C-alpha cells in the first residue's frame, strides 16, 4: 500500500467526530442523570457498559481544556471531574446511528465481556485500580468500530477476506486497510490523549509481550479477550479463538489453578448476563 | 498577517456560528476575508456542543432560532462550566423578539446581534466583542474561577442581606513539596483537578447558584447554605483522596510518599497531598464584615491543617 493512501486513511479514521452509541444505554444514563438522588457510582456503572460513551467521557476529561491530559483513566473519576452537566452535553451531542449492524451489536457484547474478564483478572491478581483494566478491556476493539464508521466502504471487503481466505479479522484488516485495529487504537489514544496505560492495553492486546511500559495491562486485555472468545459471548469478528500468548500468562504470573478459577467465574458471569438479557 | 484583523487579536480568531439561517451565515463571508477570521458553521445546536467543549472558539455566535435547542439554553450549558466561562457569546435575535422581553439578567450572553443586520454592523460588533473579551476579568488565570474581588463582594453581599451561609476555605497539604519535585505545570494539573472536584461537588449539592472562588495558589473558597456544607465537604474529601494519587508517578503512588526538599533545603519524605477544609457559619446576621469571616476561617484552617490527612473542621464554637 502506498504511503499516500495510508496517510489518507489515517486522516479519515481520525476525522471521527460522531461515534455511534447504544440507544438504550443513552436513555438510561439520561434518566439517571436527571434524577436528583442518583450517585456517581450508578452513572459510572452504566457508562462503563458502553464503549463509545466511555471513550467520549475519557476523551473529554483528558482533553487539554481541563488541564490534566493523560491522567484520568477511570469512568468514575472522569464523572467526578466532568460533572453531570458536561456528561449530559456529551450524551445529547452523541448522534445515535439509527441502524446498528449486527456485527457491531455483537462487538459491543464482546467488548463488555472482555471488560468483565479484565476487571476480574486484575482483582484476582491484586492489581491496583482494577477498574482501569476493565476500561482497557471495554475499549480494546474500539478501532474496529471507528474503522467501520469512518471507512464503511472497506468493511464488506474485510469481511469477505475473513470468510474466503480463513484469516483472522486483524489479519484481514491489515490486508485491506494496510493496518489493524490495534494500530487505529494507538492513533485514537494519542488523538484523544488517553493515559499511557490505557493506550498500551488497547494497542498491544494482540502482542502483549511487546508492550514496553505497561505489559501487565496489555497482558490482562489479551487474556480477557481470549476468555470472552472461548465462551463465545458476543462476536469479535472472528469465528475461532486466537492463540493465547504463553508470554502473557508468564508475565502475569498466572497459575493454572488461578486460570481455572477465573474461567469458572467468567462462565457464571456470562451465564448471568445472558439470563438477564433474555428475561 | 499581523494587522489584517483590526481588533489587535493575537492570532486569527476562531468564530463558531450556530445558526440554521443561511442568509445570516453568509454575512460572515461578506464581513470578513478568509484570512481575517476562521468561521465554522453548525446549523444545529446539540451536535455542536461536544465540538465546543473540546475545542472552544474565540467567539461563539448563537442563533436563538436553533431548531433543536433554544439558543439561550445552549449558552447556559456552555457558560456554567468554569473552563468555558471566558468564551464570549453573541446571541442572534430578530429585532421584534426583543419586544417579548428577554430576561437579560439570566442570559449569560456578552453581545447581541439583531436581524436584519448588515455586514458592516456585524463586523463592528464582532470586533468589539472579541476585543472586550481580551480585557482582564477578575478570574483566576488558571482555573477561570472568580477571583478575590468577586469573592469579597459575594461574601459581603450575603452578610449585608443577613443571609445564613457557610463559608468553606479549602487548601492542599504538601502541595509545595509536590510542586518542588514535579514542577509547576504538574502542580497546575492538580489545581485544575481540585477546582473541578469542588465545582462539581458544590454545584451538585447546592445547585447552579452555589459559589466557588479561587483565592489563588492552592486556596479555594465556596459558599453554601449551612445545612448543605458538611455533605459537600465529605464528598470533596473522598473524591480528592480517590483521584490525587493518579497525579503522581507510579513509583511514588505505590510507595505512598515522595522525596523532596523542605524549606531548609533538607531532603525528606512527604506524604501524598491531602485537602483541608475549614468552615465558618454566618447565622442570624452574626457577622458584620467580610474581614470577620475571613479571620475566623483562617484561624480554623490551622486546626484542619494540623491533621496530615484530608479532613474538614466545622466552626462549632461560634455556631
């Protein structure tokens, strides 16, 4: 791929202004925000279930306007610092895409499931600020969403390559776009001035052993992504389960016994989620 | 390029116009050459909010006749945030709408543009508004919160009206050692964060009319009705303690203290920053003058500072 084409596509990706968000979350957040007795925790919990709102909130609080770029990586802290007024404005200015593709609805569930696994794993390993690992898990495939919104013409092509040549979605993206969603994530993280630990979680989740600054973050997201795929909760764009990098397990010092407990926990949690959704 | 813009604005001003009226929008290209002003147009209001909050222009022109939100409502959303208060706003109305009586004391607009308008008049009004905005406000240059003049007059006003109120004085412990170690721009980040916590908490508890001021440095004050102040202090303390560790480098955050030099130049360790709040009450017109409030709160502040952790101290003796 020529350099010009690549630069042009990067430009189109970063021209992203309106990301779609899920209408039902939007309504619930609005209702909660408008209720006088709602707590920040309640609102944070709701926002955390939507990758797009989460990204917007983090982008806003880390923007230079507020004067502490790159410091805030949890939704709850972001809400304390932004306040409900700004949050409400983010919500009303978030244009909801009326038609959500099947792929993206599945991707949302995949992201949510990954976030839960990352949070659970980080707590199991006694990592500080486990919530930040969940945020990275939630946003780890944001690049896929942005690519389909900004480069809609290339999405069917990626899907065709995945189906016909039996490639992973990431490989197909690299083939068709010239770069994968991990690269897009890195651009978005820089562009939105997200904290460096979140950036590494997003951009190294497919090659966690290469992460330089926050290898634990990248490894947790890698393992979380693996787990949610094993249980086939949501749809990431791939039918199969990718290779679990042994280095990631090693870096995290995750024992087989711990891994087993984690799998049990996540199995229960996904079952609960599915039961809750169908009721 | 320097003097193409007669308002002596230091750079090409960015003007954002929110209006569905194509004829009005077209006036801007007649009034200003492209190299004089960078004009961005949004036909609707809601979609523009995020853009405005992320990249505020030098002047915001809002048409009252937006289809999706009233112009004044939108202005209110922008202006009640401390970081956007300095953004000058011009409201666009039809002249006959003035007869309906706009509540100008509640409208936070800086300039009024009435239709029908000529390019010459538009040009003059915009220049005037931009230049006026350049003049100094009594706002803290960092947080843009009201400064001492506004603080004193607000307190004196409440005293004169014999209104019950609580005056809270907040300052940070170990801010100086943080500044010494990490540098002033990292210190400014902490002040901006502190201001946001206080603003959001105080407004959440007391509504949009609650007052927050920035005395300077790491000193802030806020005013609330007496029965609401304790809840606000608890929330400020909890939020501050929760968030401030993230402003340290990971190693210092983990060890829970920093090494820095004290006033005598000796290397020693300092705890992570904490917030101290001292609160005095004015009930039944006890206070006569701003100075009494300020003296009482400064005395009490020493008590709050004696505790190295975040805490608040209520003035129970005089209450």
